[in-house]
C-alpha cells in the first residue's frame, strides 16, 4: 500500500519498490486540496494500477467511459466553466465511441478520430475540435499513469495545428499609450477592483490564471522587490514550474498597501479566479469608450513581451520570464515592426 506525503507543496504518493522508497507527484497542490479529497482518489487509482501490474491483468478492463470520467473528476478544482465544458466534451466522446462499437481504450484507432473530426467540422470550428481532442488525449495520458498496466500509444493519431482566429485584429499587443489609457480608466472607483490585477498583468506579463492564483506570500515589496509566479500551463518539471521576476517600482508601490494585515497564504486578489469573463467585458467597454482597438486581456501579455524586446532584452531571457516552452511563441508575441528595430545596426564594429 502507498501513502500520501507533502513534497514541495504538492501531494505525492510514496510507495516501496524492490526494497526502496519512491514517490511520484499527484499534480494536486496541497493548498487546493488540504483534506486530501482528490489526492486520495489519485492514491486509490495508483494502488489499483500497481495491483494490476503485479497480477499481470490485461489492460482491456480500462474502458473509454472509465478513463474519461476519471479525467473529468480530476478537473473538479478548475473553474466551473472549464469543468462544465470538459464534462460536456467527455460525454460526447463516450457517445461517439459507443456508436462505433469501441468500448475499451486499446480499440481506439486513428480512423475513429478522423471520422470524428470530419463529422464535427460541419457544425463547429477547428478550435473547438482541437479542445475535444485535448480532452481525449488528456484522459488517455491520465489513464496511462493511473490505470493501464501497458500504456496506450497515440502514435499516428490526427492532430490539429494552430488554428487561425476569426478576428485577427483582436490578437496582438496594446501600445504604451493604450495601456496608460486603460489603466487610467480602471482607476475609477467603480472599476478599481480590476485596476490592481491589470497592473500585475501589465508589469509581469503573466497569464490571467497565474495572476488570479497569486498569494500575498508570492509578493515581496522589500528591496529587492520580486514576485513569484507559478507556471500553470507550460511547466513540464518542478524546475520550470516557478519563475521569480524582479518587480517594477510602480507595481511594488501599488501592491504594498494591499499586503497590510494579510497572511502569506492569503490570495492576493480573492474571488477573481473564475471571473476572467468579467474582466474581458470591462476591457471591451473600455476600448470602445476610449476608441482603441480591443486586443483581449491577453494583449497585456503581448505588450509586456514586445516592450522587453524593444528594450533589447535577449529573447531567451524573455522566454524564460514569460514561461514559454518554445521560443517561437515568444517571437510571435514580440510585435516589433521595422521602425522598432531602427538604430541597432550601429552595434556592429
């Protein structure tokens, strides 16, 4: 039998193998699951998996419904909107494979996914189909970790690459002047609750989810002021899961009053984790009133990367600060035209 241990802020499953102790992460943060509710589910699945391996039971017992329902349950602590979408897409996959007579994971073939893509293309956009495929592959990866004695291979499965936006003018960076106008607009007493979160987005370039999960202990306003950001999207290992950035003077001064009387474990901006749509509506109205091009909330992140690029910060450094897994993403975010690159040729000797 295994046990649950605390390791670097995450619940880990500790087990014995060949007389030695080992442990593996459940991927569940202790702060998100202090009573071990989800961690115990992961531990139970791990113990079942180990039993199957020991008895050499066939992996055919892992059904499509079992794998997808497990994946849906693992997303219970995400935002309610994403959880509902995951559940809806999961039920669609179960119904689809039922019509094809596929009950177990090992019976899934690339042609089944091709049929699904063709049928869905008639009613939804490619980006939606890409999300559907993400739910299925995520369910299989989780099943490989917890349920399958022999991993299910996904080689040869059809993939959907980067999908073009229907509104390309909404993608990109705000200008410095536009950011200044937006921040001034948000300073109004009726919108002040969004001013400080947007200030963090502008001066750290973090994603909305990363900003919404910041705790008071992540912010250090005493010189040298820093902010600790947990990568919640592209982190592959514990080494790149956390990035610590030097904090801009203005941001440190603005956040300092918010930390008075707070504990390190308190959420810096409580109640906004599931309110991304609310901020998006505020930014839309602001752009319309100020007569500037709306570029989504993510446009602040594009702005941050672009300004660092214009300041001469090396792209690999910007990539590390931004938490990008691929430098091509950083290059795509960096919206520098020909005029922004003028004057640099003089560095050649």
